[in-house]
C-alpha cells in the first residue's frame, strides 16, 4: 500500500470557508491564530495503518498533521478570498526518528508536499513561492518528538486572475477579457451553446466581475441568470454547456 493511500485521510480541512466568513463577521485583523483539532476518527484510522510499519517513535501521519496545523496557524488573511501561508517548512526530529524516516527518502517528502498542497487548495490558501518541506535531526529531541517552523520569504506578490475551463487554467491578462465560441473573443471556447462573444471578465487589479454580453442562452451563477455580478476567487458560473471556475492566485513578482 502506497503512502498516498495511507495519507489520504489527512486532506480534511481544518477550517472551512464558512469559518473564515464568521471570522470576518466577528473580528478585526489579518491573522489566523487558531488551530482546530484534528478529527480523531481519521487520525486513529490512519495511525493504525502506519503502526504496522512504525512500531514506536514518530509516525509520518504526525508530521503531516503538524504541517497542516502550522499552515493554519500562520495563515495571513489579506481579504476574504486571498489568504497567504508560509511556503517553507522545517521539521526537526529526534536522531532516531530522523534516521528511520530518512530511509523513506523522496517518496515521503513528495507525499507530504502533495498533502500540504491539497490542504491549501481546499482551504483557499496561496503559497507565494514553491512549497518546500525539509526534515532535519535535532539532538535535543527524544524519540517521538518533533518541532516545526515555517517561513514565507519576503517577496512582493502579484495577484493574477485565472479562469479554469475543463481543468485548464487561462490567465486573464487584460482588464476586460471576452469569452465565447468565436475566434474574435479573447478566450475562445469550443462550445456551440456559447454565443460568439458570450460574457466578459472585468478586472481592476483587485476586484473582478462577470458581465453577460447579451448572449442567447445567458450566463448563470448558482442557477440564476445574471447581467453583471461581482465575483471572488472560487466562484463557479455557467454559460452554454460549460462550467467556469474563477480564481485569483498569488505569484512572486
């Protein structure tokens, strides 16, 4: 059984978009300092699988949980849909644990990165740069203990609007991007249910909106036709027979 199967349970979100909205409704500030408890049933299930290989000391499931908790605790909320988290994580282990886990090599690190990335995606987090996870040995730690630290490199971040169609992401480089079935549209989509120029995405550098361009079949959000609507990262809307996902991603300048 591969690590991906064993670690899959750890992708459950620690806090939901609803909790983020409640945070904004009740508090001021731009830092999340809380850590929700890991769901005990999931951890017990996964820990049981790992215990067959790791009889004592630290288990990979605990490293994955610690990374998720560190990520949640260090999340910096810039706006409702723009949350930055550290991209570099250093996990310090006891010499015994480090020796044991180091034998797993790159596959373990790759799986931890995949899990961290998936957790960030589900939470709506953004990394300013490439995700890094490193394991190191710390003599002062005893078997089963770990310490984790993280940092986000001090960089200027540009927020890039992206429209995802059928799993393909298209960066929107203009303040006004038209979408339709015809080649005259800025973004041409092969869907006969779309008008030649069906809708457009408006972007002013910080805010976005979708505007229907008098299309035949209309543009809908949550099943309701719209003329123009302000949208945020994670908004899904439909036109023709196609679903569109709008996101805003962080990128180092």
